[in-house]
């Protein structure tokens, strides 16, 4: 009898309804997961990013952020391309401003973020430079990337102790810079230490020097293959690399040393100067000896150059949102949280140059970041690094031509002819 | 029905039955090879076919491939770095024939003994084989390091600091540096191959030679080496085809540098296809390499076919 009563249709409907309601409630409570892929595999900024995500989880318990970090080179070569073409692309992905942002927008991988930025004046919380052409965040007048840092890709970092030991000061002009190189070499030091196995470390600097000498307009047209490189203006620029080769400016293993190994060697005092980007600061916090003292100066003024004598070479890096994400609103919620003042102050204190208005001023940042911030303010022009501002194969060829000259293996004329010969194969 | 009447009935159906049975048997053959054929088609023919197709396109891995005819092939023959990569791999193969095959043969002859300690030495000589190529590359990169590497430190400690050199950063020494590591890694492998062949040579041949008054060198030249000819042909073929397929050691040690001095076809293909996102051009380079390796291997086998049979 009891069995019959328990199977009564009305009771069954009640029980089923209760179960369905419970499942429904559980589903409703289930947090939405958004995935984010980037290249922060370590360092102080990764620690800061993790903390920001933890704070986000506390404030938005219904959204979970799952990170998918990848090694930078893998990410750049095949990692991101594979993920973007997968059936489930990441909701948010890291990108370098410039050519890649344009590519992702053009091919429909990245969502247009302009309308989201217009809401509540979110876009106005960023520096004006974040939405300029040279920052590389836009395509066809629309925003496709939320910048999270401005990276200066080359300044000349120097070992303060070595400079003091040899009575040297930061140079103002290219001539003074060459004098420093010669003084250091005569004293038996390695003036500039750099690992150029992959060409971009010296290539970025070469790009900056070239843009300073030939002017941004000609530099831009040549890298877009609208002008040949074999012309007097570029010869003048490449003559600067020949001067460095002649002064024996670089470490002997320049061509075979890796970028990160050369940074470690710089921290260990193997060379007096190290031309690399702003990411040296978090690395120094992480790995340099405690008593290591370093400073930075921009590429010195090159007399007679057609470009801005105080230009910097750099780009914005940031996050794009997948055009296919089913969680667009949640992704925007996270990005708004990440770029709010409180978090950007913490972000700046981890060693990144925040693009959010007032964050750098409010942050307790070290002297090096402060120095880079001043370089930004001084510069009228931001030169895009060739490998992010232009097609990567064009940049690669330019880099290698410059390396041939700086390595003393080719004259400026030969180096430029080699570049044109290689570029002709692409057309 | 007993068995004899069943046989009679079967025979009674005559040629038609036999022909159906033969066809069925024929069909069965194909059914048996079908799984292998399907796997071969999926994992060999299909990738080969798609590589061939992409080699006639320009494709960055993201956009729709665009048919460009033979443009990638024309570019490949005009690409001086690509052409040079074949010269480089030729140098590498010649070098490895010496440090892997010839040295492996020498060690096999020297260590083919059951005396105390020889087995240990053979094991020692073979031990680098257990390391992965990537691990070996990274290990040796530290050995060659200009500032702190074992090699330069040893030179400095021995008062030969002037000879300390950026071995992998100098276009003149980088390839030699890679060849040495390749020899260190694979000479033991070829030693084992030659040792196995040496064990198969009857001792009676050596005894006869000794009775004829042959010296140790004469025995090596007139008995051992001719009887190792077949093994040597295989070893050389393995070394040549392995040389064309080399990648990981170059990738970890020099990545084709400095200034393309160690650029070989595989590193150049990877750079084009993945670093520069020229999948179409990379596919064309792959097709060219497949043809080159196929032609070289066939030519070598044809050239040695009539001479490698030795009767004993």
C-alpha cells in the first residue's frame, strides 16, 4: 500500500518539480567561466595579475576567470593562431598592438570594443595615446584592443657602477655615445651586451635609429614595401651600425646569444649597456643581484636626422575579446575591473607602464619606471617596432640586414642591397 | 550426404564456382590490406597531398589559401638562403659521415673484444644515445657558452684564454660545433650497428688470413671492411637521410644562425611556415625537400645495388 501511495501521480509531479527547481537553481548559481590566454608565465606582473583576478573573484563570484598562459614564442608562432581557429577560442586573448590587431579585426577574430568603451566614459579613463594610430589598438577607426601596458621596446640600460668607475655620464648625442663605447672598449669592458640570436633585440633598436635618421614617413613607406631601402637616407642610418661595428661595441657572442641570456649577463656585469625594452624592470626585480644599480637613457640624438630626435620606440600591448565569445559581457566586466584605477595602480607598481590616466602618478613606482614615463612625455613620436607594426617577414629581413652591418659582416650598402634582394622575393 | 557426394556436387558446379572462389579470395586480400591502406592514406597520403596543394597557394594559416601556381617554387629557387641551406646540410652530412659513421666503425673495430672493461667502454660510448636531441643540444650549448662554458673555461684554466671563442656565434665555427655534438650523440649508435655486423664475420676467415701471413691492418682492409660493406651502405643511407631530417639539434643550438651559417632546409621551412606564417611557401619547401631526399636515396641505392652482395 505504501508503494502505491508513493507513486501517486500528484506526488510524483511534486517531487519532479522540486528536483527540477533544485537543478535550475544550481545551474543559475553555477558561475560563468571566461578563459583568458596570455604570455605572463612569471615575474612580478604575473603575481600582480593573479592578485587582481583573486580580487575579481571576490567581487564577482558568478564569474570565474581561467588563465591559459603560454610561452611567448610559442604563443606568437603557433599558439594563438591555433586557439583562434579552434571551435572554442579563448574569450580574451593577449595581443601586441599594430599589425596583429589589424589582422585580428580584419579576419573577424576580435570583437569591436568601441561601443563598450563609450559606456560610462570607460574609454576616457585611458591616456589619449591609447587610442592613437601609433598605439596600434585600432582598425578602421574602431577599437579592437584594450591596452594594458605601454612597452618601450628599446632604451639603453646601463650599469651605474661601471659608468661611475670609468667617469661616464648619460650621453646626449650619438657622438657622445660613441665616445662612451670607445672609452669602455679601451678599458677592456664590453660596451654593449646583447643577445641577437633571434634578430629582434638589435632589430628593434636598429628600427628606432633608422626612423630617427630617415624620418617616420620614409621608414613607414619602406617597411610597407613602397620604397626601396637602397637609398642615401637609409645608408646614412646604417652607417650608425657600421660605426658601432667599427668601435667593437658589442659582445663577441652577439649573433649566437639569446635575448634572456644576455639580460642575465648584463645583470651579472658582463657588459656596460644593454639595449632592450621596459620588461627589463620586472626581470631586474626578479633576478638581478640586490646591489645591482642600473639606469636608462633613450637612443641619443642623431644630428641631421629627419625624425623626432626624442622619439621612443614602443607599442601598446593589451587584451582583445574574441568575436565569437558567448560571454562578451562577462569579458568586458573583467576588463573594466582590470583597468580600474585601484588595479592599475597595483599593476603599475608591478613594473608595467599603465595606460590608465593617473595610474602611474598614483603608483609607488621605482625610479626606472618613472624614468620611462618621462621618456614617454618627452617624445612627440612613438616609432612602432617593425615586427609588430609591419608584416613580420618584412621586419625579419630588415632586422637581419641591420645585424649584418652591426656585426661587421657587410657594409651599409651591402646590407641594404641584401634587404632589397630578400624583399624582392616577397613581391 | 557424405563427404564424397559433397565433393562431387562441388566439382559438378564446374569452372563458375572456382572463378567465384578466386574472386572472393582476391577480394579478401584487399579486405585484409584495407585497414593498413586506410591508415596509410590518412596519415601519409593525405598530408602529402595537402602539402602539395598548399605549396601552390599563398596561405598564412588564417586566411583562405589563394592559388598562386608555381610562384612559391620560383621563389624557392631564387631564395639564396634556401639554396644555401642545402649546401649547409651537405656539409653537415659529410661531417657526420666522418664523426658518426667512420668514427663509429673505428670504435666498433677497436672495442670488438670480450676482454675486461671493453663492454663497459662500449656502454659508455653508447650512453649519449639515451639522451633526447633537445637535451643534448641544450647541454652542449652550455658547454660552448662564450663566458661560462666548459670548453672556454677549460681553455682559460689551461692558460689558453686567447683561444676562448664564441663557438656558436661565429659563422666560421658554428657548423663544426653542431657536427661535433651530432657525432658525440650518434657515433655510439653506428658503433653498435657495426659491432653486430662484426660478430657475424666467421673467425675462420681471420684464421685463414693469419695462416696466409696477413697483418692486422691487412686483415682489416681485406677481410673486415669488405664484409661490412652491406652494413656500411645502410649506415651511410641512415646518416644521409637522418642528416636531411635533422632539426632539433640545430633548433636548440643555433636555430640556423649565426647569419644562416647553420641554416638547413628544415630550420628554414619552420621559420617560413611558423615564424613568418608563410604556410604556402613552407609547404613548397617541404615538397622540394621530399623530392631531393627521395632522389638522393634512390640514386644511392641504385649506385650500390649491384655491388653490395657478398657471399661467404
